[in-house]
């Protein structure tokens, strides 16, 4: 009885390990495909992105800074946007 139970558990472990291996393979394939994606917004010239950032500022004057709103939010999206946001004097 115990040997049969042990064999069942070992078989279940092997199945789960095979499933995990397949999931890792799929994950790597998806990561590879995602790395090939070119996001159009990242191809815009920095000056255009800067103007868009300024246009996104709240229209009702100065507001309390928050990481969830412009302009601080722009610095948290990606390294490229952080560089542009910090270099755009009109945001600060």
C-alpha cells in the first residue's frame, strides 16, 4: 500500500515537473517574441514626447506632487521616458 502511494506521488511529481518545463519553455518563447516588438510611441522624437508630456499636465494649476500623476508618473514608465521628463523644464 505504501509503495503504491509513493509511486503515485512520484508519478504526480514527474508530471508536474514536465508541465513546469513546458511552461518555462513557453515563457522563454513569449519573452523572446516580446523583445522583438517595437512600440511606436518609443520611436517618436524626444521633442514630440516632451510636448505630449507638457500637454498632459493638469490644467488647473499646481497640484500636490504624486507618483501617480504627471509629471512624476512619466519618470516611472521606462528609462527613456524618465530621461525625457527630467530634461523637460516645463514639467517642473
